[in-house]
């Protein structure tokens, strides 16, 4: 009677070799840079299209009101800042998670990733600075900082959305008051401008 191949059975039951955690952290960082670069390129394209369309419309119509389209640059920029912050926070949560669950040596990761010259140095250092609460093996300090709690980033995101909305409404009210020459949109613009200054100062 033929005996089963014990070597084959052992190979099938053994898990695949796991990639070193430092390499996974480097891969995550590279993907985050690619995502941030793609997001920035999309912003540049959108800003260029809106600016060109507004200016050409104003020139062709020989009117000033098409320039109000430039107000769209505010929500476009706010969207970029909001989504870019989300990408950085997702990267940070991933690195801290590797530190907590798989013992990633953050100091080793910092020194290794800093040698990658193709990554923008200033941007990389700004991202690494968000890991200040996470030491070489400091899973406890990272957890204490609430790095993986989504509620910890809500105030910052709320401020971005509030600033974007209030500034957009203030500029829209100002444009409407100038175009139709009526006072009440100007009052709204002043109110939203005051809200923008209040939110910015918080």
C-alpha cells in the first residue's frame, strides 16, 4: 500500500514565509507617497482647469462674473488637505500597528527609510515626526497617545471642513453682492468671514 508523501503534506500545511516587518513598513511608506503624489497631481489638474475656464470665460464674455469660478479653488484645496491628512493618518496607524502587533523597531525603520533618496526628504521627515510618541519598541506609548483611535483625528478634520466651508460661503456671498449689487449677500459674507476667523483661531 502506497504511503502518503509526508514532505508534500508538510509543505501544504506550513504557512508561507512572512515578509520582514521592516520591509512591510517600507512598502507601506512607498505606497503612501504614491497615493499622496497622485492626489497632488489631481489637485494641480483641477486647479488648472478651473482657473483656465474662469479666465477664458471672463475674457470671452468680457464680464467679471465668470471669475467667481475661482472660488472653487477653496473647496478643491480643502479637499486635498483633508484627504492628504487621511492618507498620512492611515500610514501612521499602519506603522504603529506593526509596532504593537509585530514588534516593529521604529528607530530602525526611521534610519532605514531615511536612506531612500528618491523620497522627498522634507515630506518624509514630517511624516516620521508623527511617530514621535512611538519609541524603538514603544507599543505602550503609542497606544497611550490614542494613535489608532479615529476620534483622535476628528477635531483636526472638523476644523479643515469648517474653514473650507466658511471661507467658500464668505467668498460666494461677496461675489453675489458685487454681481447683483444687493446688501444682504454682503452681510452673509461678513458673517461667514467672522466664523472663518473664529474657527481658524481655535
